[in-house]
C-alpha cells in the first residue's frame, strides 16, 4: 500500500498534536527532559508509529517487526509518547518519566521499555547499531526495515560517517535514516558550534538515496516514507528541515529549550497553543 | 614443547564454531589477516562483516547484530578493541547486556616489535570496571579454543585477549575450561602463583625449578579476571598464605589488583604483584620487554623466596 488519502494526512496531523501535548506533559511532570528536539521530531515520529512502521504493541519482541533506533536518544519523550499512544504500555506511565525505578529512563533503555529496540543516549552511535540490524535482516531474508533518527548536531560525531559508509558498502536498502535537521544544538546554532555543511550532499556522497523534505509537512513526510519502500541497492536518507520546539511559539528556534522543562504557566500556554490545532 | 600463538587458536576455533553455530558473526576492522579471521571469511562470507578501519562502528554494528539474535565476535588488536571503542562497548554492549564478544590479538606487550602504540597493557583493567563485562586471557592454544567456545555460550559481553606470537602449548584438547573458574596447574602448599596469559608458562618453569629446591608452589591459571574466581583466591590465602600474581598487563587494575582486592577484604595473606610497572613499552624482543618489568623466571623465584622469608 503506497496510497494515502487527505483524510489519513489530517488524522496524522491531529495525532501529532496529541503526541506534542503528551510529551510536554511528561517533561513538565518530570521537571526535566528535552522538549525542543522532541517537538521537532514529533511529526516524523507520528508518521513512523501511526502510519509507516510494522510493529505490534501486543508483541513488542515480534521478530519480523520493523526496528527503530532513536540515535538522538535525549528526545526519548517523543518516542515514549508514540509507544504509549500506540499501546505498548499504559498511559499512566506519562507520570513516570525519569522517576526512580521507572520504565521510562532519562535516555532509552531497551531492557526496561517495551518497544525500545536498542538503548541509546550517547550521541553518534545509533546509526551503527541500525546498520547491524539491517545487515542481519537482509542476510536472514527478513522483509523488515530499520528506521533510525539522527539529530543534525550529532552528525558532528565521526562515528556517524563510519556507519554511513558501511551502510552503503552493504547496500542496505532496508535502512532508512531520518535526519531531524532543526539547525540548533546544545550550546547554540549548528552554524556557530560546528557547521553541519549540507547534510543532504554529504549523505549522497556517502552513497545514500537522499530526499529533502519539510519535516513538519505531514504529507511530505508520508510521501517520503512511501518512496523509501522501493527496493534498491542504496540506503535511504530523509533530510527533514525542521524547527526546534515546533508547535510552541515561545520554544520555536530558542536554543534554551533544548534541555529545559516548562513550568506550570509555560506548560499551560503550550497546551493552549497546541489545542488550537486540535480544534 | 609445541608452541602456537593464541591468535591462531582464535582462527581455528572460528572455523569450528562457524560450522556449528548458525548465528555466529565475525566483524573485522581491516586486520583480519593479522587476527586470523581470513579462513572464516572465505568459508562463511554470509556471517562476516568488514567495517574497515572503524572500530567504533564495529562495536555498534555488533550491538545491532546482537539485538537480532546473532552472536558477533569483533576481531581487532587489543589496544583498539578495548580503548578505541571503549565508550561504544559501555553504551551499546554492556549497558544493554548484549551478546557481543570482543576477541583481540596483540594483547599486552606481545606485539613487541611494533612498540608501545600497538602494545596494550591497560585493556583488561579498564574493561573489568564496566558492569556486565567478562574479561579473559587464555594461557595457551587449547585453553584459548575452549574459552572462545565458552564465550559464545556465555550470555552477555565478553572480552578475550590473545598473543601475537607463539607460546607453549600446556594443555590438551580434552582439558575442560569454564569461564570464571580458575584451574589448578600445579598443586602446592608453601605459596601460590596466580597467573594468566602466556606468562603462566614462565611461572610454570619457575614453580618447577623451585620444586627441585624443595619449595612447593601452587600454580593457578586465572584465565578469567572478571568474574574472578574468589574461591580459588581464598584457598590460596588460607592454604598457602603467600601469593604472587603475574600478568602481561599493567600491575594497576589487572589480575594483581583483582586478587589484592580479595586479600585486602579478608585482611589475610601476603602478596607480590608482577607485571608491567605502570609504564609504556617500546620496540624490542618480547622477553627483554618483560625483563625490563621484572617478569622473568628468576624474578618469579626471587619473589616467592622473599615472601617465604617473611
């Protein structure tokens, strides 16, 4: 199935708004976490978990499921939210982010959280693990695909490019890299801290089929994901131009919101703004 | 005495395991010829990956393979297989306790002519501080083969360290080795030598010569420094009192330190740690590099005698 209707797009847009509200609730209640990059990734994560990926919440270890690697592991609130809303674990867990003994650790822990396929958190390592998964799937003749989300900031890490060249060498057309290109990193803009240069050109040079999209256009995201279903000989990369903090006016493009939780008033305002989308 | 490098044991055991185990993988980092994985690659190309000169990626790829039910063995030199990819090992293999094996040639000072950049005297100590990690250095060809196979079956991350050059074969094909279980090589009651790796042979010669002098030295193969066979150490403490450790590793944080931890907590026994004296090596014949660090047959005998005098 590669077709999708306007109705599908609208449903996904509404779902993305729920994802945004829920992840903000999580971070607000935890009083710590990373809202900026969670919000920039929210539309893609919604499309992955509510449209594209073959997963079974009742059987999170299903062998033939598609795999997902959140290489930018600090934005796990958006992953936890997607998993929770898909039914991998109860909605009550929304209150437990970063709590002692919680299944929802500050960074993804595959041993604790149903639906998390690999532990991440140390930047630059996720693409390598995804390559390992994709090699195993391909050689075992499994049709599953491996999706991995990178931050643009973490592309500072040399290991990303080690992994990229190995994906190309092993012709991993079952590997789909999504780059959340929100142009900000922890200490400032990517341009100020370490210019990423043209990520689309770089991934092309490393042997990927590359698409560039608006990472907040649900239609563009869904169309790009559908395009990656074609078999081929090259790994796929979707460079998604995004806005850090997207959907909350005072968080958008503000570096400070990389790793800060909204207080009660800020949280209330953020919810009001997102609710407008839902109306 | 026949002599074979334990890196060759790795190459031979990989071929045997490749036939037996469907889910075995080998990940090379462009030194397969030196690490003895070439025959495996030729025989089992579908279970082989070469990531090139990119060890950090190797660790991550191995973790990904492990999540898919594979048992990957990363093959490189000890200095790269421990420290170059150290944080990847911690994050992606140890923290999720994945079935990643790291099997390294060129342990300790054994890549003698290559000099300090390729020698590795820190790896076992560093890796034993990471939760979930198991750390092993076999003493000869047959124990290496048995412990490599045991590592395949042992759940979780395992680090194995081999010699570059031929070392004496002291065991036979029928000897049994278990990870975390020390093996008594020589019985004795006056003192105990706890050793691992190729320097066990050196200790064996020293213990044999001392026997002729009327000194009864127990010799224990501590191939696994984590999990440490605490029982073997306690028996050495309470039955012989005097302990010498010997290893081709920095005396900081390796076998000697692990044994010292047990002895300090017991508050019993006397210890002499033999090994690399917290300094980098250089190019030169292996025996001379060991001698620079006070690791010779004569030094072993001298240290045992000193402990016996007190």
